């Protein structure tokens, strides 16, 4: 099969290399695991294109992202993380229960005491030419279309989160109004479905766009002093640690606070050049890297145990209990 070097789509579709007839090697194990999830998307997309035109789903990508990435994967994951600890509502529950008059509801909402988390989910792709090219301005423009606003100036993640911050502070989200806006601490979280967006510095760029919107809200007189920076978190990281959050070994809002402090670490008297370089470098670290180190120091490996125990019978299906003969 010809190798598509622009985005390695052919390699990701079939992540095996035939070393000799009948003998295959895994090119990269992560690609094999991704093929079980992302590969299915492409297989369904191909099946959709083979249907008669009248039966074909015209916007399969949008349907997939809405019904699977958000309403199934993210809802199930965040429900498992937050249910029972405070007010936890999916976007579907909000839409069905309150019908916000055509306005875009949060994709997920959680509040415990005076701390609220607004979630926005984005399962998006960056154009492979921009991603593989050497023109950073072109890449940044593509990212802006996904996470700030598109060519028609339709609001995307950063603006959508800012808008829901505004509605929350004005008590315009009817599912939760029992709080003092001046005392409420708000965490805007952008959930992405691809580890590609864990690249260093991207969170800084997207948060800069969010801060521009937040400055507009401040001019309107809204109490934005307790709105924390926008934080990008990939679904794999949430999945890896959701049992630690669910069971209280980690508190989600506390970890977000620790991450914000980590990004904003000030210089100190007598700091060395090397220490100052490290301090500045950590300001662009993605949340996934921070959480991995943070949890490891506390003896947490980021392996969901229940999922591990459930997958073993599937892996071992059909395997004989008798010892293998050598």
C-alpha cells in the first residue's frame, strides 16, 4: 500500500508491516489501539459513501462527533467522574430539561459548593497539509477556525465557553442559579478527542483567545475575577484518571488549581538560570503532562483498574486454561 506521508493515513489504517510472507510486525502499538476506535470511524464513513444517495448520511462526521464523541463517550466518562459529588448535568439533560431558547447549552456542567466547571467538547481535525507543513501561521489559522471562530465568524470553543461564563454569571442558565456570582469560581475546560492537541504551547494560544473574550465581559461589569484560565484536557487523560477523581484520591477542581499555579509559577530570589528556564518552560506544558507527573508523585499510575479487569476476559477469550506445550 502506498504510504501517505502527509498524514500517514494509510499507515494508521493498517499499522502492520509484512517482514516476509505471512510474518507481520506492529509498526507502532499505539496505532493498533487507535485503529480499534478511530479506524471504525473511517470504516463507517466508507460504508456510508457506498449507500445509495438517498440513504446516505450527508454529514457523517457531524453525526459521529455528536452521537458518539460527545453524547456517548464524553457523557459516560464525565458521569462516571462526577455523579454523586455535586450537580452534574450533560448537555443532553440540559437541553431536554430546560430548552435554552436556541442558545448553545454547555456540553457538560458540574458544580460543587462554590466551584463550577464548564465543559466544551470538540472532536475536530486540523487540515493535514497545515499540520504537516512548516508554516506555523497556516497551522495557527487552522487551529483558530476550530477553537475560536470559523470563516463565517461562528463561535467555537473559546468563544462558546466565554459565552457560557457570561450566562452563568448573569444567572441565565436556569438549571443552576443558587450561588453568588461574585463568589463563584469557574473553570472553563475544553475536552478534545485527540492527543495531538496536547502539544506544548497550544493551551496558551487558545487561552489567550479566551482571555480576550473575558476582557469584554469585564467591561460589561461582570465579576470575572474568579474565572480561571481555559484548560485543554484530552479524553484519554480523563479516562486514565477518572477512577481516581471518582473515588476521591484526586479532586478534579483541586488539580485544576494546582495546574494553574504550576503555569504561573513566579521567579524567586536567587533563582538560577537553569531553574528560571525550567519555570518558563513549564508555563507551556499541557495538562496531560502535568497530571501524569502530579499523580505519579502520589502513587497513581493512570490505569483504570475496573476497565483493566473487564478487558482481560475479552483478550483471553478462547484461550485454553491448560498450560502451553513447549
